C-alpha cells in the first residue's frame, strides 16, 4: 500500500503534465476515428491504402490504455480526498 501512496503523491504533483498528455493522446485519436469509420464503411479512402499508415492508425488505439489507468488513478485520488475530509 505504501507504493500506491507514493505513486498517488507523485501523480498529484504532476497533474498538469498528465492533463497535457491526455490532451495529446485524445488529439492523436481523431485520425484513428476517421480510419475506423472508413474500415466500417469499406470505402477505402483511408483504410487499406498503405499498410504502414494502417498499422500506425491501428496502433493509436493502444494509446487508450494510459487514459484508462489515469482515470482509475483520478478516481482513487478523489476517493482518498473524500475519506481524508471525514
């Protein structure tokens, strides 16, 4: 539990950097949304044109993993603050 406490303290000190990273990841997701829509529709304007761009645009989806971890950390911090106020 001491490791978790240390991580949460570090995270709170660096919250602005975390928000900036989140913004960058969400902006990188925009082309991925268009690519995914093209895959579903099957028009071939973006998807299937080049295997390298397909790989990059598919890989952008993996950037959501840090956002999920960040959301969990934010939830833990919020609960910890509420518990400390009581």
